[in-house]
C-alpha cells in the first residue's frame, strides 16, 4: 500500500509561506519560530518516507529489467563504482562488469542487443523488502528476497532462492545501488524432488563464475541444504526498523491565526506518522518472515506485544512472546537443520492504520516452500493480522495465519492435499482455534478487515 505524500509535501510548503505574515506581535515570535522548526522537521521526515518508496521502486525495477533481459538498464540502477558480490563467485566492480555479470547469469546475449533469446526464462521476483534510511537521508540499506523461475525451453527448468543485502547512495537527489551482496541459497532442478533433495554443491563457484572471474574474492558462505543466515543490516533484537511516532493527543490550540496554523501542522504531523507507520509495518512483517525462514524463533517472538497472540491454521492460539517462541519452535529446531527449508514469503499487503496511529490491521499473502527429511512441500495461506503502536515501536498484537492449502512437492497441491495439523499435545495452545475451518479442497473465505476500496461496501455476508 502506497501512502500519498506528494500533496502532503506541497501543503507543508504552503503552510510555511502562510507563516510569513503571522508574527504581528513580539509575543507571537516564539510560537512562530517553534512552528517553523517543526515544519522543517516534518519536511525532512516526509522526504525520508518518500525515499523508502523510491528505494522499493528501484529494487522492483531491477527485477522487471532482468526478467526480460534488459541488463544494461538493470546495471544503470547502480552507481558508477558499485560492487556486486554474486554468491560465492566473487565481487564484480563497476557498471560495465555488473552488466556483463547479469547478462551471463541471466542467459542473455553479449551482443549489444537487449532482451533474452528464444525459449529463455529468467523470472527473478524481488520480494519482501526491509528498507532503512539513514538519518542524514544520504544513504540507505535494504534486505530483499529473490524467488527465481528459470529455464530454457524443452531443455532445463529450475527454481532459485536468494537473499540480497543492499547499500544505497543518493546521488544528486537520485537513489542508486552502491553495493549488492547476493546470497544465493540454491538453484535446484524442478524434477527429482526439487530443492528438498539437493546435495551439498561440489563447487560453490558457478559455471558463470568460472568462465567470468570476479574482480575480488567473495566472503565465502555455505549454501542450501546447509543452514546459513545472511547477516542483517539491522541489528538483531533492535527494533529501529519498525519504529514510527508514539501516539499523542494533539493539544488544544488558540483560536488565532497562529493557532490555526499550529492545528494544521498537528494534522499534517499525524498524517506523516501514519505514513511512516505503513512502512514500519511492512518492515515488521518482512522481518518476521526472514526470522522464521531461518528458525530464529526468539527474534521472531520479540516482534509481538507482551499480550500478543499467534495462531497458525487449526493449531490453536498462543499468547505472550514466551509461549509464541515455543509455538514457533514446533516448526523445527533453533536455526533449522541441514536440508530443512522453511520459506514463508510475505507479499501483497493491504495495510490500514487507524486514525489515531495507535493500532493497525493488515492482510498478507504467503506462498510457502518447505523441505523436511528429503520431502518437499508447497503451501499457501492468508494472514489477517493486527498491530499495536507500543510507544513508537510497531508490534504484532495478533498474528493469524489461515492455511489455504498444503501439497506435496511431487504430486502438486490438487492431487493429494495435506490436512492441517491439530493442536500440539506436547505444548498445547493457550486457547482453542478462534475459527474452525478446513483447508483445500474445501473453500474457506478468510474475513476481510477492510471494505471494498471503491464502493466502501463489505464483502457480501460480512458485517461492516
């Protein structure tokens, strides 16, 4: 969900101009000075929120360009002296080298012709960003997930999975990628069990890396099926990436010209706080996904409020971070084990912040890629979550994952659906499931927290 801020920036400028003629008395000078300082702060913070949107757009544009073989356009998203570490192949330096790297890895032509050859598939979806902008507004960082559908017509078909940690630089007002660290998790054939039956690679350097040597060595790391957690650009356990403004009640303003401007500034400040909260909740949900991907149950549980709840399918409701940590641990050992894949991809959010910036609700889709003991599994479901602004830090107050389906990797999701797990007997939930339902092939409508964005009407059969 994109929060409209361009009109907000313009209205701040108009508000600043309105201040010019308000200080008719010496007693008003302090109020005017305070208001001007406040407006300058609001303008700076508005730019920061807009920068997050621009960086998200930059990352997604990279995916669309590489999808269709526009590797020069993708390389133009980088600074002239940018670096790109591709997996364990090494570090490539400069736009020309990055363009050739992307072209070779994407199966494009080295001739000056954009596009992919006939039969080449190179879909590289850029998903689940966590974006943080530095206080000075000149640099930024982001974590992305890439999900790849790769292949050559009638010859080969593969899945790809990777995590990217990016550094960004604002160059003459334009955001560019200054460094990309591409942590390739795996590329696996579609057949023969897919990712679930991968064996440790005999060489960590790809064929492209062997034929097109890097400019510098990579910081080597293990790839799936061995467990590995790429370093986070945000500190573990620190929640600055999910902070907005603490809820406040606007003071009563004087009924004069300055008071009216102060009241208007209060309205603009609240609108900005709500816009920042949308970005904070996007980061919160993405961080949760990255933590459970890697079996970091404690870090995931820290994202919940003290009385927050967690509910997964028909397994019941767990309350409090301590119980939620144990409930998450039912998915596997801490840090997972070799050969275990636990990817819960967080996409397609609709986020609604309450008018007072104290609570929020959001709907997400999660496509799930699992592997356990050499067996792969597909999954899909919907999150309908609630959030609370805990003195400026957004946290889950209610996380509810509704399972749409579970399916065997080899058989697909329609031939032999897998039923949901019942409540665990060794660590029973604090409460039974809030809603009893069956997953596919049964059809169940997950209640929408929002009405139709155009008509304003609820889904038929649902109350407003």
